[in-house]
């Protein structure tokens, strides 16, 4: 049995990634923090895709929660390990920096960066011991070019990109690859408050992307065929930023 963990897997891009990995033969661990009913729906879709999965609830920001959840899973699956990790959990809380509440700065960075640290560290050692692993981090075009009103989000995603490059160098000799995916505007709950009709005109392909398109890219980076790709940031943004 092959196992993959997707944080923030209950909806949007995370859900699409869970379904894609299921179709690739992975038993998918669906993480969520607060939407149990959506996580259950993702699990049903994973099963419809021909594979099984399980729900692993924890807040990626809470180190003890993460460690306890992973420890319990490992005890229940002796001799097994999580060979694919998709760090997808993330939030937006947009405002210009001059008026940004303190809590919005810290929470956005905490979910993306502290979440990356907590979950990656919890699953990394078994990958190194087995000399095989795939870590895919969900960055953003905002982390590559910046975005007004998103100083917190751009800082978080830019930091995640830098962490991706550094970790890739640390673990490459153990055949563990670490890459980032940087989506542009994608049709999800997170972009539901944006003016799609106006924004699509600044995108060369004249449309928002679909979660399934991002999932296809993640699936490739998770595959054995991507074994010589590491430390890279792959954009998927319709030509918005190259």
C-alpha cells in the first residue's frame, strides 16, 4: 500500500489533489482543521476514484496536534510510511499593510510556514530511511511576483518557496524530492470573493484555472517519472506571470 497525505484536503485544490492521487493508486490521508463534512465528501470522492483513504484531522499550526496525529497513524500502520506529502493548507486574509490587523499577519504566515515545518518534519524521517519520498508545497504566483493587498500572503508563499529550495538540497541524496507548485487564479472557495469577470482579462489565457489542472501537475511531481526534478517552483497561471 502506498500512502499520501494532503493537508487542507477537504475542498478546492486539496480535494482535487486527493482524487488525483487516489487515481494514481495512493491510499489518501485527508487532513482538515474545521470542516469535517467537507473532508467526508472528499473521502467519498476518493473512493469513487477507485481507491480508499482516511481522514486525519489536525490543525497544521499546532505542533503537538500534528505530532500526535502522525504518531497515532504510524502506530496503526506498522512497517508503513507516508511517501507523498502535499502541503496544501493555506489561508488568505487580504488588506493593505498600513491597515492589516496583527492577527491577520501572524495567522497567514502561521498556517503556511509553521504548518509546512510541523507536518514536513513529522513525516520526513521515514522518507529518508526508506530513501524515497515526494514533498510538494502549494505556493502561489503571489509568492513569485508579489500582490498588492497581500503582503502577508506573498511573504508566506515566498517563504515557502525559499524553504522548498533549501530542503531540496538537504534531502536529495536520500532520493527525496521537494518541489513547489505556484498557481495563479484558480476557481476555488478561496478566490470566490474576487471579481473573476474583470481579473480574467489580465490573464493571457483569459480564464481562471481549474483545481483539476493543478492536481494533474501535483500528480506528475509525485510520480516516479519526476524523480530528477527537485528544488523547483512550477508555475500554473495561464501566462499571468512567467
